[in-house]
C-alpha cells in the first residue's frame, strides 16, 4: 500500500495554515466589534442627535442646526468650557504631584513584594462605589461634619467646606489618585536601574538623578498618569454636583442642566461633542509629547 | 612602576552571610591594564563596583593617586565605568550622553560641547552626534559609552564586560581599539571579563578570581604557563592534572605515585616524601603514540575524542583510573598517529614539562558561606 506522500503533506500544511488563520481571527475580530459597539456607534448617534430637534419634549429626528446655534450662542458656554478645562487641569497637576512621592517610594524604596501589597491598598477604594465615596466625603466636609467639628473644637469658624474648589478637588482626587499612583509606580519601577547608577557614576547627585534621569526616563508613564487624571476629572459629574454643589458650572453640569430643562438632548449632544473634541486634541498632543524622541 | 597609583587594600564585601569578595589586595601602576576574570559570581563585578563606589566595602581601603577614595560617595569619585549593558541614556542624543558627566561637573555649555565633540571625532562617531542613541548600531553605541566616560579625562577607567554585547567580529575589532586607546591615553584600565581571549590579549596583568578569592595575579604568560592552583589550571584550560603522592628519591630523582603509575618530577620539586601534590602538564607538551616506550613519563590511556581547533587538534584521553588528559597535536602529527576513537594510546612528556601546583586547594564547590 502506498501513500501519496506529497499531497498528504500539502493538505496537512493547508490545514495548519487554516488553523493558524482561524486562531488569529479569534483574537483580532473582537477589536473591530468593540470599537464599533462602544465607540463608533455611540459617537455616530451623538452626532446624529445633535442635528435632531425637540418637539413637545420629544426627541424628533431632524436635520437642523438649531441645537448647534443655541449652544454656541450661549454666552456662558466658553466660560464653562475654560472653567472645566482649567479646573480639571489643575486637579490633574495637583493629583500627579501628590501621588509622586508615594509612587517614588513604591518604585524605589519598597521591595517588589511590598510594592504589590501597597498597590493593592491603592486599588482598594475601587471596591466601594464612587458615589458612596463621594457621599462619605460630604460627611467630612459639611458644616457640623467631621472636619468642621474639629476646627470648631479648636475655636475656629468651622464653616462648610462643601461647594468649594477644595471639595471638588477632593472628589477628583478620590476618582483619579489610585489610577495615577498605579501608572506612576509602573513608570518609575521600569526605569533602568543601571542608568541611574551610570548617572551617579558620571557625577550626578541624587537631585540631578531625579530631574535629569528618572523623570525623563519615566516621562511617558508620568504623562499618561497626568492625562488620565485630566480625562477623569474633566468628564466628572458626581463630585461636581455633590461636592461642588453646582457652584462651578462645568460642562458635565451643563449637560445635565440642558437635559433637565426641557429634554434638550440635541443641545446636550452638542456640548458632549465639544468635550470629546477637546479631549481628543488634548490626549493627542499629550501622547505625542510623552513619546517624543530626540534625534 | 614601584609606587602604586591605584591601591586596593584588603577589600571585602559580604551580603549577609554570603561572602562576595574576601580580602582583595592589588597595587596597580599608572597606565596599567588590569583584567579581572573568573566564572560568574566570583566577585569580579563586585570588586569593580566597589572601585566605582556603587558598593560599599565592609573592610579595606582604596587609594587613588595617594588619596583615599573608598569613603567618597559615587558622584564624587573620578572612576567612570563602561557598563556591560552600556547604560546609555535613551532620552538623550549622542552628544547629550557624552556631555552628561561634564554638565554634572558644572562645565560651561561651550566648553562641554567642544570637549564632547572632540571625543566624538576621536572615536569616529561625530556624524551621529544629534542622533538618538537607540538608533545606533552595537559598535557605535559602544563608542558612545566610551566617549561618555573618557570625556571626563579620568585617571582610571573601569570596564565591566564592555564587549559582551557585540558580535564576535566587532568585539575583536573593539579589543584592538581599546588597547590602542589605553596606550595612547596612558590611563589605568580595570577590565572585568569572563573572556580568556580578551583578558590575555589586552591586559598587562590578569587577576583570576574564584568564589570571592583571588586565585592568582600575574602576567598573561605567567598565568598561562604557570597556573598556581588547580582552579586556575582548569580555568585557563589546556592543562592536564595528575594527583599523586610524592615518593622516595631514587638516584636523586623525585617521583610522584599516581593511580596510573609512577611519573618523574622535574628537578628541584621540593616536596616532602608522602605529600599529596597535583602535577600539571600543558597540552602542547604531551606526546601521543600508539606504541609504549617513547618517553620517560608514560601513561596508558584510551582516546576519547578529537576536537579540531584550526591548525591544531586537542585529543581527549582517559587514563585507566578515569583521569582526563588533554594533548594538543599539530594536524600533520595526527595524520601520522594511526589511532581511532576508543583506541589504546600512550601519553608521554618530559619530566621538565610537568610542574607541581603550589596550592592544592579544591576548586569548584568550595564553601562560600562563612560561619557566623
């Protein structure tokens, strides 16, 4: 009995390549599906809705620019925009600075095992709902709350800290600090230790090593931390509403106001699109800067 | 060459109970090329790091040009190191890398640039000055690492296996350049390597380390021809060792009783009768014949394998008691030797070609943990 050796081997090879392709497809296919489902479709819908109109409190498909005209004509729109942008940017910078010493300690002082445990603690706040955490901050910040009672005990005024930028910042930090800690720690822990020793060997003192070697080497990760803190704070609604008390009309507050006042979904969609556009530009510029290479 | 320029005096380093370096003392003259070699974990890199100040010695002193430096922090020492991984800064251009040390010393911008460009020119990499170091080839990166250290005009340059990242061809080319550079500059090189060819072809003196201890310090010839310990003999390679007991004098000649028979020792081998000793014979001094009776010291062996190494061939032999011998033959001698693998052959050598090892310390798994 003779076997047709070559055709058999060929079909085996064909089967193998088919299998390999199927295997690859298994991993690649979800990507466009997710992108479509969670990015393209909602964005398309948002764009479409921005051209619809509201008739008798009902969203009606249309092709009108009235929502765009209305929103862009609001005299407080750009004030809200820059307030949102400025508040979240300063929150992001402050959160990054606050997180840095802790990240530095986790990356350079803690052993790898200790680092894992500490990062675990950093993530622990995620175990409770963000809303619950914000409500508990109210207990701390309100008049007669924990902080105000302590201040009063020392003879101070002890007025409510709610509806201040400080309260809003606390909210932003509650949301973003764990993420920033993780990103910064990973970035710092991945700095090549030999480069640090080499810098010292070339005469760099600890301060120079930090500013001339560690920070530049960890720049991509540190910048991503800053960017995430910004993105999270920028789109943040809960603490803007419950801790800032709407005192600071940020864009997310504007969105809810527009929806509440007569189901103005198209106008809210326009504000959302403005936010998305500004976020994309910010993220793009930041990432370009973070990964820029010399030479 | 009498007064030591760089003096290492009784350096010791341990991590907990692990002894990394035990009593390292060495006087290095100005402009000397010292190679420290040994197997992985022998303490050679730890010694280099103590010189650079990256490790603090538990005991001992380091003096450079008459000044004690072992208590200075890293950044105040003038002992730049060329790293095995090069450790170039990837977020800087080639020129910025080279200028780094000068910048740390507060050298003005113009002066920095002039000196960096000088060295880039000298090492033939000035056309890459504004490139990112990640975009360079291995050899070019190697030169950047050298320039970054040499621009500081140090009296001592430390090198930690600097050529191990290069391919064989490039490594040999760089060996030549390093040697030339060292001669021209007249600065002291302390070069850590595990490569025999690098150590023996570059260095004025070679330090062989094992398990934290210095086994031998000497010129490459010294170490190659006269290894002092069993470890060095095995590490250098190409040496056959025979263990035995010194026997009675007969007609004024000394003999060693080995499990494979009695062999004659060279004159002047001053050992007491009954002492155990290791006899070493270099591979190129051993003759191999198929018939016995050709030499004074002759041991019957089995031919185990032939290993071709260019113009010469190494024959691996095994004695009746299971000892390994190695004999190096010219190709034409091998053609005349009519023996196939597994055949019985006779290894012989002149008594004067054998030498006794000074130290019979066991190599290999010596205890490295000192009792606390």
